[in-house]
């Protein structure tokens, strides 16, 4: 988790590339990283007010 926390520190802006969730924001939605939890999920507050986490290795974001 330490590497993910270094790569995605709080405040990092990201854009969604893929998320395997029926309630996922649209591809291309941007958001702000709030942190990385102990199982490696990137906690994001999306610009559409969603708070779905990015599951590392299953969902994909890119830093912007």
C-alpha cells in the first residue's frame, strides 16, 4: 500500500478510464484522491459527487 500512497497522495486529480461497477461514474469523469485504504483501494471523491473507490488492478484511473 505504501507505493500506492506515494503514487496517489491526497489531493491528486485523476480521470476514470474503467470501473467495474453498475453505479460507476462515466468514463472520463474526474475526481480528487482522498487517500488509499489498507486493502489498496484508491478513495476518490468524483466531480459528480460520487465516492466510489477505485479497486487497484480491477478499475483504472490516470493522473491528470
